[in-house]
C-alpha cells in the first residue's frame, strides 16, 4: 500500500473548501435564525395583543354586569345613554 501525502497545494485547496463551507453554513444559519427570531417576535407581539384585548373585554364585561355603563375601551370613552342605564338599574333591582 502506498502512502499518499498532502502537499502544500492540497492543504490550500482543503483550507479554501473548508472556509467556503463555513461561510455557507454560517449564512444559512443566519437566515434560519433570523426567520426564527422574527417568528418569535411576531408570536410575542400577537400573544401580547391578545392578552390586552382579553383584559379590556373582561373590564367592559365587568362594568356592564354591574350596570356601570360608563367605561373606556383602549382609551376610548364609551357610555350608554341614560335610558339604557336606567333600564339596567331597574333590571338589577328587579332581581332578574
């Protein structure tokens, strides 16, 4: 069996191939990680907004259940007409 030795030109070629492979792998990983980070950021924002909307909905529901028809929804002032407020109070007093 004959031994095959690496000469300096082979080492240079292998080094260049390895460097190119590392750069390509790094580029692919950066694309995948960027997409992954973007998806995670979008997920966090969507979940945060969903929690905020649910909290606001619960607040309005609690206010209406207690006949407090004067509330805010995302900073927008919402109030029911006086006739609706009066009917709500009559409904609560009537025991329904």
